[in-house]
C-alpha cells in the first residue's frame, strides 16, 4: 500500500487565523469564551477548554467580565449590536472572506436588493450571512432547491437580486445553480464568494481520488467542507470519512495499491500526521506475495495522472525518465520549461527525481509522454489563487505586450496586467516592459469558462508601496548638504527633476551650470545619472531643492586663482553699449571695457572701435567679487606697450 497526502489538506487561512486568535485570547484575557465552537473539530475545542476558553451558544450566555471570541464562521449584525449594547469586549476572528460576504449583502440589502444564498441554512456561516440581510434571504443547497425557490418566489424574477455562496459551497453545484439563476432572474448580480482555498482543495481531491484506489478524508463529521470533500471523492473511488486515526482499523486497506488522503479546513496538522503514522504501520505490516509485487512492478498509468520519475537519460531535445511502469517515459524540452533558450543539462541531471504529469500514453509502442511544465502550472495556479486572498506579492517576467496591457509569467501562470497597472507612470510603448523582471499583486482570479481562468494583476500597486516605503525612509534621513545619486526623470523650462529613491528633487536651471543657459537640456538629458546634494528642504510641502554645480568649476574661483588684477588677457566682445563694451574673459564671466578705457585717444562712439565678436587684449584693472563685477582696460595695454619698447 502507498499513501499520498493532498498538498492542500488541513487548516485554511481563515481557520488557522481564528484558532491562533482564540489561543492568544487564552493567554491575554483572564476569562475568554467563543461564540459557538471555534471550528468544527472536537480536538481543538478540547485543547481550548484546557486553556480555559469554553464555548457558549448564545450571546446572552456570555459570563459577566468575559471577552467574547467571534469564530471564523462569523455572526449576524444583531450579535455585534448586542455585544456593543451590553459593553462586552470581543475579538473578531471572522474569516476575512466571510466578512467580505457580510459587506456585500449588507450594502445591497440597503439598496433594496433581494439576496439568494447558496449554502446550508443551518450552517453558522450562512446564519451569519443572513444576519446582514435586512429583508431576510432565500437559501438553497442545490439546483433543485433553487428551482423550488424560483417557483415560490415569482415576484423576485424581475426584481434586483444578488447571488452569493457559502465559502465552502460545492463548486460544481455552484456553477449549475448560478447558470440557472442567470436565466431566471433578469436583474441579478452574481458574486462568486466560494473561497479559493475551498475550490483548490476540491479540485485536488478530484485529481487525487481519480488516481487512488481508496480515499481517506479526515475532519469533523459536522464540518461542511469536510463532508463535501468526502462526497466529491466518493464519486471516483471508495471513500472513508474519519475524525481521528483510531477509526482507521475498521477499514480494509490491504487490497489497495494507492490510498489518497485529504482533510477539511478545520482539521489540524497533528491529526493528519497521526493518521499518516497509523497508515504507515499498516504499510510496515503489509507483507505482499510475489504475485502481488509482480503486479505492482507492472502498474499502469493514464493521461492526467501525476507520476514521480527518475531521470535515466538526457538528449538535447528530451529527458528519458523511469516512472515505475512498463512504459518508457519521455519529457520533451518544451514540456520541461517555457524558456526556448534553456539547455536540458542545466535543468536536470541523471538520477534526479522529478514530479511529472502524464500527457499521452501509447501502450502499443510502450511509451508515455510526460510534462513537468503542466504540473508546475497546476501548482502555480494554486499559488496564484492563494495570492488573491493573502495579498502575497509574486515575482515574474513580462513575456509579451498585448492589446491593453502586458502578460507576466509567474509560477508558470500567465497573468494579464492592464496598461494602467503596468507602471507608476504612463508607458507609451508597452514593448519597453518586455523581458523585465517584476513584482506584482494578483487582483482577480475568476473562472472564464471551459476550464480557463481570468487572472488580472497589478505591478503598479507594488511599485507604489515600494515607493512609499522609500519615501518614508528618505524623509527620516534627509538633511541639507547630504549627497545622493539619482536619475533625471523629467525636464521643464525652469529645471530638472531627479529621482532620489522614492522622492523627486528639483535642480533649478540656475543650479545646473555656472554659465548662462536657456534650457536644462543644454546640460542634462532624461535618464542621466547625476551626483547631487540637498540644497534646501521644505518639509511641509515635501519639496527638495538640489544643487548640482561643482564649486571647483565656479568661474569666479577660477578667476581668483588664475586671473588676478593686472593680468592681460585676450577677451571677446559679447555686447556693445553707449558707455562701453562687455567682453568675455572666461566662460561665465564678462568684464566691462568702459568707453574711456578703449583708447588713449578720445572715442565718441564705442561701435566705431569695437563690434560684437572682436577679440582684443585687455588688462584686468579691478575685480569686485561681492558684486561680481570686473573692469577691463584696452588703454592700459596700449599705454604699456611704448614703455616696453623704450625699455628694450
């Protein structure tokens, strides 16, 4: 006998959260009670009682001074009203997915909508949902029940209605019922509120039951989702529904080759482990005859079955594996990976053990084609579906630009990211994003029909969070004078904006160059990486002024060091006025040649002697660094020349 345990067996997110909150309440509060059993599992309930947390059935039964714990199933609005009115402190451990249903039915009830609920009317979760419906609700367990409701409530057919489901409702029954409801109710809004964890658990149970000779379903006999799992599995093979390991001996497993094990959302890991260990004892004590062992050595396989294969050979185009059957197993390269440039020898080695999915069996030729990629995609889909509820951030690569957005591959699953969610800023050409490694959040994962899923993600929401975190960190550490390295994001007529890591700072046009410029693009371009420093901070408006000019390039410092008063230099006339001419000494500094300093002879009009563009020799006669003025004299140069000639 072999035992295979479902990966999704055991506590779901909501149950695990509620149980932890209940045990924490036992430690924090001197007296705590739960409104009804925290979950449908007697063992956990007993453990809580040992910790001092007992359950009561009604709010009126809560002892004075006790703190109430609302279980994962949730309660109706009237219970919250009672607790507040009686000033009873409470901890709300309602599953977030159930709380979402409460918000939906409350909102639409207030708008006058009738509410249809797919679920068990006596289940506490459904009772809680009804408790948020202002005008009551119609509850059905099956398509047949819904048909009866339709026959009795003809007046609803044209009225506004909504349809929701108990989080653990049977997915197949939901599809049939919602399909029927669409045809009957003309003003119907459908909310698929079945928990993704429930859907995944049921899907995996189907696959496991199909390949198993017998199934064991572990969980409370009163647990709705566990009972549904047992019903699903029993359609494909004999199924045993047990609560604890001590119930196993009454079942005969000796003739079975493979026993599948799954568990409801209220089943703790310790009980699953106990069942596994008990079944392991069966395996240890199970002595097979030679004929039985021979039969097992020639076990068969079929399309869709999961197999564990050992790599026995590698070629450039495929991997040969042994899956323990009479067939020769092959995994083509395109069924091993999505990467067309990948080399098989970099992915697997002879002797490696890998999980595979049977794609095609050819009993005539004795071959079987298997796929790792498709099995990974199933696991990846489960990961993606879980991420919708948990909010987990996934990693992936942009593999394609399509109409209206891009496709990101994450965990082997294709996720559509709309253009509005692909980046923090508008991207004109989505092709620019292709091949980028990105982080994304899954927003939606819905059934698109024909076994397909419609998955929508957002890169932008993750980037916004990252940017916010960077911004908070920036404002904690920023100070005037601190240096940063950043990329130029945009240019305006008055300056350049630089990304400092979550926060943008601006370099004013006057800070970009010591020379006079007309536009920032004369100095920098978008994408340039610059070394800048904080010049000023406006903490109220969250504005940063940046400095970029280097002091060693300051032309006035160059003038001070290299062009002292008395220096004769060749200068270039840049403008002419009535009182003189301005000439460039070095880039960034112009000096004035007063009309009286142009020549030793009288000059009536400056333009008679100098024109823009002329290069002449002039002597620096005065420098005012405070007012940034320089005086030049051509006359001083000319008068000094005869003296030099006489000296010679």
